[in-house]
């Protein structure tokens, strides 16, 4: 195949490397999901595609553990899902509390302000999580709050936020609970109905191990009722759930053209999750996280959050170690991607993801071995083989 | 592979039919593009992916025929591109003229109103197009107009809107010209720089023959300057070009996670366009359109727009013929998809697309033959073989 010259650049045949994706996402995508992605494109109003949409909604409900009718995949990445949730629930002047302890809480604040919300920010330092009683107290200060937004799995810090008590205090105050589950859906326990979450969005490229491009969302009947009784139009036409739901629903009312092949991939990725079983899948993520954690800690690395995700491991970069050089060596010599830090953690944190089909003993072993070698090159004093030995004992004790 | 039961529905292995996509989009996607789509997912900040983004921008500039720096693919379908253009150029209270002669002009009006624009609608009946002098007169009535939005290729009616004169009158009035080129980019002549178009959006699933999911957009330096000098934040965080451009630009500032595999597919689809050459590609679309048109007209079918697209052919459904039955028979017996009508054209129009790699003599012949047979079943009196003969004479005279 010929290359073609575009403004002085030769654009040749596409040939991306096979990476081991152990960063904050995208995660490893199995060949099975890639095969589904590349199935023949059919029309978005083809009777066959309508069945695929219905099946995808059914699978999403199963993985979200919900019976919410309004459950579908927004035609954009996770941030589009965030915006869809906020802009459909909020009307200008509505009060919203946003809990900020990292990039994604901060992003939700920005999105809510752009929607015209009167935003009250509850903040704790990056890496920490929120106590439900602090949220309850904050709600007493802002009794007209319509929505409380919080991040279940803060991808920027690796912090895990328990939600059951939070949900109780939010509902006692008569507000709706909006949850960012981008890095937890399909990897950690997340029970939309049992925990009474009113609106939740996620991404495809984390624990579902599907390429990025869609955002699963779900709205409780109470949230759907808020959308139905809006006085103003949703400011985004593209993300207006009152129209999008008619497109995904039985009516099949034309809205936009859904990303057809991405829906194929999501459907297949969800089938993989359901076949494994949610409990087994969560247990697998927990086990591999514990093994990795034991290994990293045995190598002297320190976890940043006290309450860590099992899907993403954020550790401090040891004193004197060059962030870019380590990650570059992992990428170039081993083909392994891990993530750097964002914002105040830039240059100070690594983020190692074990998500979806990437959460395996092989990957735990691989990254520990490679990291030990690279850190030795950096002059870090290490107890040789301690990482691998520590992780082995976790698997043996299982 | 086992099926899995989801809320009473067995979700089995994905196995979509191979359709011949001759509707209003998606169009036929070649195996070459599907292979690119299914290449291994890599990280969105991987140095290899950054090269792919740069190459994709370069290819987009080539296909848009522009040197605009701000040229990229929005992470959503064509309607997201529409919203991105409008919401970045418009601030609340700005005056905007929207030219409405079909679904997509109407959609632009809705989007602009949601952005807080003071919208002035210039309307002609569906299927007709706009005279530049009428636009000039309308601009005199609304001298503070900031943006004039118009559809180059109205997918709902098949009408083709020439733009060169429109551009002149819009710029004489000191306004910016915003163009919907969803169904023309890569299939019909579209010269962003020569025609001085200030902002333009398209989709991947029409004449580029790529699956839906991305929206190519381009902004002239004047439009970029308007974005840079905004007083208010863009109401959509997801579509805020001041941030998205930093992600696509040299800075690679993290915004959202791009749809990586979709970018692979778009890059490959654009390579196909550049390899064929834009002029040859436009000529191919013109020839196949002329042949199809000769055939359809010989069968007694009447084109709806006087000024027809070459990429999409909208014809009236003959009296007494059942729309759903004909399209159902084409789909079920031949695996051919053609489109029905929208809005006032529902049940009254068929839309036959010959877009991208679907614009071939084989498809012209196929759809004429199948349609003759199906129409005969419907009791339409036809001059037997007239369609195929008429189209043959177009190819012979070439």
C-alpha cells in the first residue's frame, strides 16, 4: 500500500504497536472485542441494528445492576456521559453540590457551572475521600441542593469512594445522587439500584475493555422524572436525553446516527463481562490488585490514597527518580504503558491500571519485573526479587 | 460462544448481515477501513498515537482543501460537529441566520437557540435551495448577524446548495459562514479555503465511507479568532474547541480520551480518498449519479430537488406504492438498504445514496434492477429494462 504525502508528511499504512496497556485507560482490548468492532457496518435503522441496541441496553442494565429503563450508551467518551448527566438534570439556577478530590470532580464542577448551576464545591485534598457525615453537614448548609455529584473511582488519584452511606444522606436531604463510575463499572462493585444511585456514567475503555468512544449512562425513575419535567430545553441538543431515549427506545425516533461499530464492540465487551459474572470479575480485580500492591510495596513504593481502587494503583514516584525516563523505558523496552500524574501529581505519581481483561496475573508479574529492572537502572536501592516474591505469596494464600 | 440471557433475551454472538448500504448513511465501509478499525488499541497519549493524530489532521486538511490550523475530528457523530461549530462561535445574545430547507437546517436552528443565539430563520420549502441575493437581502434586515449557517448537502431532501456566491454576500455583510458538509465532504466539490468558508463540519459515515462516530471540523483563522476572543466559556465542556485544540495540537494537553480505534479508521478512510484523488473521486460520484438518475427517470421516478446532490438521490414515491413494503423487500430479498423520507417527506420520498466506496457502477446496476422488479410487484407500469438501458447509455457516452 502506497504512502501518501500530506503537507510534507508521508502517511503510510497503519501499524500500531501491540502495547500492554497498564495505564489509567484505555485498557487492553481483546481480539474478540476487536473482531466485533470490525464486523460489517449496517444501517442504524436496520431491524438488525435495532435488536443490537436493545440487547446492548439489556447488557448495560445487567452490568450496572439496575432495572432503570433509561439506560443506554451516549455517543461520546466518558466526559460526554458526564456532560449528558449534568446537563439533563440541571436547569440554570439549580443548586448542585460537587465533591472535588481530583481531576474528575473538578471537571464535573466546570461542566455544572457551564450548565448554569449554582455550584457548591465540597473539597478534600487530592487522594482523600469524602465522609458521608461531611456531605450531610454540607447539605444542611445548602438545603435547596438538587443534585450531589461525586466520583466513585477517581482516576487521577486512584481513590475509591464508598457510596452507600453517601447515598443515604443525599436522599435524606431530598437531593439526587450523580456518580462518576468511569473507572469502576465492570471492575469494582457498583450496584445502581441497591445503592439508590440516581444517575451514573462510565466509559468503555476502562474495566469493560472496549475501545474508547461510548459512554454508558443510567438514570433512575426519579432522575428520569426530573428530565421529563424540565422547564427549559437541555442546552445540548446532542446530549438531550429526552430525544436520545426516543431513539434508543421502542419508538426508534431518528436523532443522530449512532456509532454503529462501536456499539458492536460494546455489546461484545459486555457479553464478556456477563459470561465471566460480575462477582467473579470483581474478585479477579481485587486479587490482582492485592498481588500488585504487595509487590509494589515490597519494592518500597508507597500508595497515595488510603482508600485505593482495585482497578487503578496510584503510587508516589521515589525521590530522585525521573518520571519521563522510567515511563519511556517501560514503553520503549517492554511495550508497557503506565500512566503519569495529572495536575498537582504531575511528575509525582504513577498510575498503574489493572482493568478488565488487563487485570491478570501475567500483567502483574510483567509490570513488577520490568519496574524492578527500570528502577534499578535509576539507582533505586531494591531488595532483589522482593516484588515478585510478595505478589506470589498473595496468589498462593488465595 | 455461548449466548447469555439478559432480562429474558438471549444475546448471542454478533453476526450482522452484509448489507449494500445505499441509504442516506452510513455508506459502505471497505474491508481495508474495517481492518484499520480493528488494529490493536494503544494509549491516547502514546507517542505513536500522537503521530496518528497529526497525520489525521493533515489528511483532513487535504480533503477539506484547507490550510486551517484548527482542523480536527470531534469525538462524536456529525450532529456533535454541528453543535461544536455553533456553540464555539456563538455567545448568548449573538445574532445568527440559519437557512432552513430540510431537517438539518432545522436542527441547526434548534442547536443555535439552545446556545442562546438570537436566531433569524430564512426558510424556503423543503427540496429547494437558497438564492444568494435572498440571503444578502436578509442580511440587510439583520445587519448585526455574526454567523450565517447553511447546509451544503441537505441529506433530508437531496438538495445541493452552491456556496461561492453565498460566501461572497455573507462576507460582504461582515458575518462568518458556517457550512454543514455532512453529505458532501469527500464526494462533492468542497473548497474550504477557495470558497472562504469559516467553519465546516462533516461526518465519517457518508462520502468518507468510514463507520459513524467522528465529526471532521475545520475553522478559518477568522473563526478561530472569534473563539479565542470569547467573553463567556463555551457552554459545552466536551466540545470546547479552546481545550480540544490543545489536545490535538502540539501541546497534547489532556482533555478527554479520543476514540482511538475510530481515529484509525478515519485515517485509513482519508488515505483512500487522497490516494484516489479528490477530483477523480468527485468525477466518479458525478458519473454514477448521472447513470442512476437516467435509470430512475427512465423508470418514471421523479427527482424531488431541482438542484440534486450527486451523493444522494431523493425521488418521489409513485402514487399507490407502499413505502415500507418496497424498502422491506429491498432489504430482505436483496440485502439493499435505501432510505425513506423524513418529516413532511415521510412515506413520500426515497433517498438512494451513492457515497464513497458505495458509489460504483455495480451498485447503480444492482439497485436499478432490484427496484424495477420490486416496483413491478407493486403493480407499477414500467417499460421493461428501461432503467438499466438508460444508465448504460450514460456510461457508454463517458
